[in-house]
C-alpha cells in the first residue's frame, strides 16, 4: 500500500491476498486471520504449498535439506502435527496429489492460466 502505483496493477489484489494469507491453514489454525478451507484463496494455497516445499527442500543454516520424496511424504502426510480433531489437513488432498504428481507450475497453470 505504500507504493500507490501498484494499486492500479491487475495483480495488486492477488499480491496482497497472497502476502497476507499464505500462512493460513486448511484446518483454520493458521495466521493471521485463522481462515479455513475454501475461505483461503487458491492462489494463497499455491504459494503456501510452494513456501513449505521450499523450506523443506532447501538447506538452511539451521537445518539440512530433505530429499524430494521425503518432502512430499511430509507435506502429504502432514507430519508436522497439522491434523485437527476431524482429520482435516493443511491442504485438501487433491492439492497435495496435484503438487506431488505435476509440480507447482502445472498447478499454477491449471488454476490461473499462468506460470
């Protein structure tokens, strides 16, 4: 919002939504707004999944990288205690399946016709 020229851009609303909501969780236990399920926009879900994938697959100063197959199992199985009492997951199962089988670029293309 501090750059007024961006408000006229066609991607402004998407960018704001992604920046604000890519840490929301499908089960509603994310932040900052505690959105759940389909209240989280598809584009924020795509970036969220890419963010988690990147965090796991890349080496950091505080952790080693994980192999791709292990990362996909971790995301798909929600190994980080992301299940709530109804067994809802961070991401809908179709989303994890698409990511594991087709990659983030294909998901972006299917959902938005971009990437």
